[in-house]
C-alpha cells in the first residue's frame, strides 16, 4: 500500500484529534497492531477501509488529500503589499481567494456584481497574484499559506479587520461567536505553557480547515475567523487611568518609580 496514503491518514487523524489508542479501540484491535500497520505502511484494502471508518473519514477523501498537506508559508513582495495597502477591497478579495473561496462564492458573500468581480480579478492579475481563466475563474500564482508582514504597510488594515471582528463577536456571543477576554496574574512559566497550548490548538484548526477545503464542496463550507492574543498585559496602554481630575499638581510632578514600592491597600 502506497506510503503516501498513510501520510494522508496520519494528517487526518491529527486533524481530528484521534490517537492510535482511540483508533484501536474503535477497530477492536490492540494499539500495537495499529502502530505496526502505520509503521509498515502496508495492509489490505478492507483493513484500510476499516481504519477510515474508525477515523470517521471516507477513503476517497483521504486519497484526495494525498500530497496536499500544508506546506511552508510564503510571503508577498513588499512592493505588492504597498499597492494592496492602498486598495483594501482588492486585498480582501485576494485574502478570500487564498482561503479557497471561488469568485462566485465571494460574489455571493459580498453581494458583488459580475462586473465588479471581474474588474477586481483583473486588477489582481495585473499585480501578478492570480491568473484569470475563462469566465470568472482564477488561479492563485502565490502558494498558500501566506504569511503577511504585520509590521508593514498592511498593518492598519489588519488592525481594522481584527477590531471589526472582535466588535462583531462581542455582539454575537452565544449565538454565532465565542468571545473570551480576561486578565489573570500567573507565573511566566504557566503563561508559556498556555501560549504553547493555544498555538497547538490553532495549528490543529488550520490542519482541519486544510483537510475540509480539499475534501468538501465549497457550498458546504463556512468561513470562520480565529483571532487570539496573549501576553503580559500592557495595562497603561489598554486601560489608561491617568491622574485624578482633582489632583491639581499631578502634571507638575515627575512620575514616581514603581519598582520596590508596596501597593496601596485595596
């Protein structure tokens, strides 16, 4: 049995969070048996189909995802980023295309006319980002996934989209979105553990999405956004307090050093 099939199967198991032990329990065999199958990368077709059933995936979808694992990230040339920065709508069209939306899907999502969609696609082609086909078809000329430069000219646009998303999520809690925000004090080692776990979850979500995009018809897919920020809380920047309005001399005094000072009683 082709080793590529087992690589695709392993990606599927990882995306679904299914361990060898869980797979073995669902198949009614021992965990060493499952490990041996994946190590030897060889089994009969009926056994392969049994593995797929236990993993909750169709064999044809596994075959379709072969050689489609997420590759290394790619970057957009700085001069192209500068041009996109001046054309927000063009950037958003390209981002949606890179997320496997078809032009027809973008039209439905954004309520665009065919004329507008065609003009946007033609502009992207002039930038060398896509190749236009017949009708409203386009082929990306940049390999995905794309790593944008968040410190470059596109930063204001990415800040705007994330602020818009957070605002939308807050107003749609428990109906269409999940929004969690809190501040807690913890050891740096604990914070590092939390950060790693969040990155692992984000990577799993990307892998699941990659699998779905290559095995599911577009009309059955829904766009989801993940926005996550975690770090030592910069309280003065996000929750500025400043002097009390009646503290007349506050602006005439230099700021008192905080290191080594005992906190005031609550």
